[in-house]
C-alpha cells in the first residue's frame, strides 16, 4: 500500500469517526 | 460601532491589499500569474481552497439557519471527504498531467472545441452570477449593520479584492486566502467563546445544549426519504456528493488551486485539508447559530433583527399593528425564557415528569414566539415590498454589533469581509483565466505573447468585478442567499460533471455524445426544477446521470471511438 493509499484510508476513518461523533452528540442531547 | 472597530476594518482592508501585492512573484509570466508557477505548498493551497469555499454567506446565513432551524444544514457537507478522495484519485492526476490552465481546456483535447466552449461558457455565466451573489449577501446585511449604503459596501468588498487580484493573480489570491482563513477561524472561535460567556451564570454549556436539543436544534441526521426535503442524510451524501465532485473537481475556481501545487501528491494532500476540517468547521458555524438561539432565550431578542425594516414599519401607517405585535412578542419571550430556565433545572435534577412538563411549556412558548415573528416578517413584507426578506440573515451580525466587546466587533466584521473577499478573489481569478485561455487565446489571438495576455487578463478581471457588482445589486431581490448561490450552481453543476465523467470514465465516448449529453442533462434539470418539488441537491445527481447515459448512447449510435486524450 502506498503512502497516498494509506492517506485515503485515513480520510475514510476520520470521516466515519466524525459522523459517528455527530450522531452520538445528537443522540445524547435529543433523547 | 465605535471608531476603534471602524479602524480595525480599515486596517484590515489596507493590510490585505498590501499583503496580496507584496507576496506576488513572477506575475510577469502567464504561468506565474495563473498557476503561481506551480510552486505553492500543499497547506497554502488547502487553506486557499477552504477560504474560497467558506464565503460570507456561510458566516451570515448559515449561522442564521442554525439559530432558526438548528444544525440540519450540516448534512449538506457529509459527502465532502468522499468527494475529495474521488477527485484526488481521478481528476487531479488528469488535469495535472494534461498541463492545462483550465479544466475546460482538457475537454477540447479529449472531445472537441465546441464542448470546451459550451462548458467554459456555462462556467463564466453561472460563476459570474454567483460572484454577484457572494458580494450582495454580506453587502446587504453589512449595510444595515454599518449604517452604510449597500452600493458603498459592495464597492468596499469588490474594489480592494479586484486590486490585489488584478495585480498578483492567483498567488495574491492564495496567500491572502491563508491570512483570511486564520482571521475567519479566529473570529468564529471568539464568537463561540463570547456566546458561552454570555449565558446566565446558572446555565452551563451542557444546559444550553440540552435546551437546544429539546427545541430540535441539534438534529444533525434526518433520514427522511422524502425527495422534497432539502437537507437530509441522503441529500447530503448522494445529492451533495455530485455537487462537490463538480465544484471541487471541475469548477475552474477550485481546479485552478490544485494546479498551483508543487506536485500531484501535494495537490491531493491540499484537498484532504478540506476532507478533514470542513465538517468540523461547518459544525462550529452551526453551533454558533444554536448558541445564539440559547443566548436569546435569556437575553430578550429584538422582534426583528433588521433595524432598517424595523424602523420603516414603525414610521408606516401600520405602526400600531406592529407595536401590538411587539407587546405580544415581549410577553411570549418572557414566558419562553422562564420555561427554558425551568427545563434546564429539570434536566439538571433528572426528574422525568418535570422534564416532560417544562419541555411542553417551553415548546409551546417557542412556537408562539415563531408565530409572532412570522406575523412581523409578513408585516414588513407588506409595508416595504421586500418579498425576499429573510430576517435570519441579520441574527449573527446583530449579535456581533450589540453583544460583543469593542475591538472584537471590528474583528468579526473584518472576518465577514475576509470571508467574502477570499471567495470573490478566487472567482475573479478563475473567471479571468477562463476568459483569456478558453476564449481570447483560443479564438481571438492564439499567437499573443505573455505580456499581451497579461494585459487582457487584468482587463478581464476588471470586467468581471464590474459585472459581479452589478449582479450583486440585482441579486438582492432574489431571496434566501445561500439557496440562491446553490441553485445557480445546481442548474449546471451536475451536467458539467457528467461531461467530465464521460471524458475520464468512458473511453468510447465521442465529442457528439458528450455535447448532446450536456444539452440533455441541462434540459432535464430545467424540467425537474420547473415541474417538481425535488430538492435542489438532487439536481446534481440527475444532471450527471442523464449526461453520462445520453452521452454513452449517442456515442454508440454515432460511432464510438477510443479516447485520444
């Protein structure tokens, strides 16, 4: 795997983490 | 506003022009002027991309939407990181290796001159109009806040930007964008801190967010499948994916940025700055709106935030009706504040029955506040004739001017100016590049030398600055600011993206297929816009798919060929 390919994977992981954090935030303050 | 705040705005305007001129290099050569001699580091390109994308509309209108409706708009940005990966894998190496000045230049090599001509023309038309909206949005609001004529504010935004962009080209744009981005982020952070500090002593940040959550202001995910709902998880991940692919991958204002990077990998890395930071930054913008909502639960807000309209109605024949509404408003705002305090207390104790009771009282009072405000807005529209009036665009500037300390007011106003100017500069530079490279050099003077083309480039930039300023005045009549910009884009974005997808992803596509596909895509999007209530973010997907499918079919029917570009 090249450095750039590892970067793509990192972007996807951070993306999923960001959306998950937002979902937990919404759940915490609206449930 | 105090003299200190005016001074800060003045210093900012002088400094940014001086800084843009100071940092420009090699502007005597075409490649230096339009592509910064492909010498910019990834972080400068990345910040420049973010600054161009974060316009004053984001600061003024998105915070207002956060105040009125909550964080739902945030969903529009969910697909951005994935779009950036797709662009990094596909568009970036294609454009970089093709050694082009504009994205549309590549289409002539791949298809023919008329496809380049059509897409470049669509870009000039839609981006020229959008630049006008980018000027008018903050100008209208700032003119009310600063007590200045809207035309003067338009000129305050357009003239300094045009000066440093004309002088330094894309380098001036990129380096000023970097400074402007720092100022914007600092300003947003300062607003957030001031809002938290302005909450009553007994209301913590946690209480504030609990209240906002109970008021439905923290719905960051809406999984509705109704295609007429504007912002849902699906419009944000599917519809907006195509918008971002088109905007960041094929729009000259963005493509020009990654063409200025030192290498393909630096260009890719610059895009990932947006992939990492755009959603958190937009979340900060929306949270500022939500915090303003909570702040104004405990600090009585004005019934209407536009003081000019407010004064006009007070002076009109319907002043009595307005005063009566104001009296009602004052009463329900008091009830809402008391209910909010009760809800915060109940949440702190954790008493489920008390939470349910206080929440019901709070939501009831909130609805009555909304109803009175809606009546007041309707009254303003009747009296002033301003049918596109949207009061939420004035909430954040009003908060800045009336609640923030001296010094920070000037800084925040300068940040709004910076947000507008960074976007305007990027657009002017791209408009000029496309005008000169796709039209003047291609059709009028192919043999012209760099010196001649640079003179024409600066003249083109001046023309587009004037054009955008005229559109800015006209755009005031068109309604909700953020939607206007996106609607302009959505009409063409998906179709232009479809042509690039054919160019890169369908090697058998020929020039006739691409051109007919483009026309078909725009036609279908126009039909969908006129005849259905499908949310505008879906138009991008529809346009791209129609162009791709029609392009494939027409290519096969008319004699598909292998790509030569």
